[in-house]
């Protein structure tokens, strides 16, 4: 393989890419927008429900018990203060309980309790929040249920350190950037084929191996650098730099093999785009497991990108070390090499 | 400019364009997105916590939970499958109910159950589930909360569920995809195949070709916008005003598509152009999904003046006085966009043909 020729071809592809405003500049605008979106989104997770209460005295033990289960009861000084707080969104709901509640209940009366909601509460959630009112009143009535609930937490307990949505999106952003380059590599090859410059290149001393190597390096390099850029700009890379860089590099290597395969399937640029979308959508599925855990079942593990998203998710959000993610690295590398071998074989046959 | 020549070119494009990738993409993307939103927001993204049950013998608990309407219930055959579902995040909480649990509660005997909580579930979701279960147990025990609860909602109106909040974004997607991609891709395709030059040696002028492509974009954009509303059964109480908004939006989108078609040289460039503008085009819709972000930011996006009138008419029954300013700004944007298309077209014409 001629390293000089490979270098020249990479340089040519990059020059052509950055000369083209649409291909060279627009994707970078997209990267910047992803970063802006990240910083606009909330960086914390509101885990608790805050309820305002006015009226009868609530025993401190009940307030503490509710707080332990994630419901913070705040006693207000007046009904107006309660209404204002609910309307401003400081509380998800307010409860106005008469001072003489228990006295009236004991005489057989059914006193009225007001449950006040803000305008932003969904109807289904209103019903859910009403159950808190009923739970509190029932406990105040002093008729405890004789039920013992044994609790067991499965998986790491993230109470108090939940992952904000914007951080869940980071592995997805990185995956998206990498996957988009599959289309880039395939287009680089098919474009040369369509324009006839591929035949022109191959009649020089350049071998098919050198040509494919150059395209692969361009695609892998672009995917890797863009993903690293987003992770650096958002400050995520600091979390676990070596593992994340390894993961991103192995993930970027998917670009080469899959790019070759897509280029084999596509007759022209438009069919390449069409096939790329099919491949992108398939490879994007594991990302849903991060954003919406539990949506996908175990079959998602047959999709190669699962090992990249899983690696990144665990490295970024659960401080996973090499001991936890080495299997992902080995599997990704194996898949990368297999796809590259199959892809270059298929492409050589197609272009021969 | 001849109307009959524009219609002839339009007829040709109507016959040939549906085979092109961008045409298929423009038509199918909004339909697939509508389906996905329907499927996802009906379940996973409904905002309702999920609870799983596994029980020995008979229990009324599952039936009572189903009635609550604010929990998503899943039932399992074995404890292992329940635990796997909790670990995967499908369930926030899994409950194992022993045999005779219902009878024990009814007879006020001590009862016990095990709960398995997913470590990543939010405390508020856990609280809602346990409050819901508490309610169920109170009912099962034949007891009652001896008060009357009066519900008061402050402020104007109620917030819509997330699935409904996606509707204006879907409409925007349908309008912009067809309006932008169809005129742009048909123009660029003609340029790439050099049939544009061939077309302009006929009596048809370059301006007529651009007008025909824009007209196709307008028709498809309007039809796709209306189709999305039909699929979501969301014409609101003022369909006339909604159609006017859709028509104006389709004109803006197709003018933008014509501009892209005139400026861009290749279909791949168009693909990248579309990709790069995703966030700018759909920004107002995305921002509206996050009410905590200051909503004035959305007004900086030109597509806000399409998104907001659709939102107001379909979901808040707004009238012309409510969305009048938005429509005036949209009209200004249409005039500006058409002028830019005209000026850029005149400048690029010698290079194109």
C-alpha cells in the first residue's frame, strides 16, 4: 500500500469537502447547534413532588414520612399564599384542609378538602396527585392499614443523582454524528464512481486497497473528530477520557465497513442516501434504550451500535471502568474488522 | 410568464417526481413520525409511571390499578421476569403479591408484600405508584377517606398531554419537508441531469420552471399539512383559519425550497443543507416541548410564525385576532423569501442555463 498516495487522496477529499459550503460548513453548524441545545436543556432532574398545605396541623412524623417517599409537604401561612405558589408552579398542588377536620370526621360529618392545581398539570397526573390528598387524610384519620412493604432497589440507586435528559442525549448525539459519516464514506466512493474519477485514479499507480484505505481514514477521522468535539465542548469527555476516546474510535471504525457496504448497494448518490437511511435507522435503535430505558428488549444487542451506546452510557453516567466495558471494546473491534473485511470485499467485487 | 407552460411542467413533475427519493422522503417522514408519536406517547412517553405485578392465586389489585388511569400496569407470570423488567427500566416498580393478600387486608390481618424498585426511577414516580397502591389497598380493605375533595384548577385552560403537544411540530414537519424538499430536489435533479438547460431551450423560461416546481411544492406541502391534521383528527373549531395558515405556510416553505433549488448544485448538497437546517426549521416545535426554556427564543425562528398559529388554532381555538400578528409576520416573510428567490434566481440564471 502506498502511504503517500493514501495521504494525497485524503487531502484531496478533505479539500473538496471543505470547499463545498453545503458539505463542509453546514454539518459544523449542526454540531454547534447540538452543543447549544445541550446547554439550553435543564442540567438537573427534579425528582421530588412539592405539595403546599394550609389549614390543619399535620404531625411532623407524617411530613417526614412523606418526604422520605419523595413528597415534600410545605405548610403555607394563608390560602392566598398557597394559591399563589401553585399558580406560579412552585408546588404541583395545594391542599386546604379545615382546622377542625378530625373533630368533624369524628362526629360523622364529611368535611370539604380543597385540592388546588396549577394550569400545567395533566388530567391523569391530577388523579395521581389527588391520591396524595386522600393518603394524607386517611393517615390523619388514624386507621393505618396493616401492610408491610418490603422494598428492594434493583440496579444502582440513582436517587439524588439522576441523569438529566441532556446528559442522556450525549451518547445519542455522538452516535448520530458517527452514523451520519457512514453516508459520507459511501457518497465519497459512489461520487468518484459516478464522475468516473475512480477509474482515472485506478489507472494510476494507486491500488484499490490504497483507495479504500484513504476513504476509510477520511470517514473514520471525520466521525471521530466531530464526536470528540461535541463531547469536549459539553465537558462530558472529562468524565472518563480514555474509555470514551477508545469507545468513540471503535464506534467511528463502524463507519468504514458499513460505508463500504452501503456504497456496494447504491447505484448512485440517491440510492446511497436511501440505503444509508435504512442503515442509520437500524443502528440508531439502541439509542432509544438510553433515552427510554426498557423500550427495547434483548434483541437490540444484535445491532452493533448497541455496544457503543452501552459503553458510552455506562462510562459517562455510571463511571464504568475497563473491567466493565472491555467486552464492549472487544466486540466492537471484532465487528469493525469483520464489517471492514466484508465491506471491502463486496466493494472490490462491485467496482472490479 | 405563461400559466399553461407552468401547468405543463407541473404535470410532468407530478408524473415523474413520486419516483424520486426526496419525494418519497417528504411524503413518508411525516406519516411515519405521526405513527411513532401515536405509538410512543400512548405508552412510554405518556408520563405515567409503570408498575408490574406478579401474584400467587387470585387478586383484585390488578383490576383496581387499571381503574386508576394514572399508572401503566404490566402483569408477569414469574418473579424473575418481573425483576428483569425492573432492571431493564421497563418498570419503575415491580410488586410481588403473595397468595391470600386480598383476604388478609379485608380481614385486617397483617399483610406483607415485596416491591422491587428500579434504581433509576424518579422518586416522584415511586411516590405516585405507592400512593396509587395505597388507594387500592384502602378500597380493598373496604375503608374510605371520610372527606369530600373539591378540585380547583387555577389559571386559564389546561396543559395538553405531550402527544398532543407534538401535533404542531408534526404539521410543521409535513409542511416544511414537502415544501422545501420537493421544489429543491426537482430543480437540483434537473440541473444535475442537465435537463434544465434542455427545458429552457423550449418556449418555457427559467422563471416558469422555478414557478412550476414551487407550485408542486406548495400543493404537496398543503396536502401533507392537511393530511397530518386529518390523521390526528385536529382541525379545531376554525378549519377555515387553519387552512389559511396552512396555505400561507406552504407558500413560505415552497419559496424556501425554490431558493434552495436555485442555489444548490447537487442532491447531496441538498441533503446536507436539509440536515443542517433541521434545528432551525423545527426549533420552535422542539422548544415548545420544554416549557422551562424561555419561549421568547422560539420567536427568533422564522418557522415560529407557522408553528404558533397552527398550535393556537388547533389547541386553543384561537381566532384571527389572536394569531393576526403572526400571520402578518408570515406574510412579510413570504414576501421577503419570494423577493430573495427572484433576486438570487436572476443572479444564478446565467450560471444554471
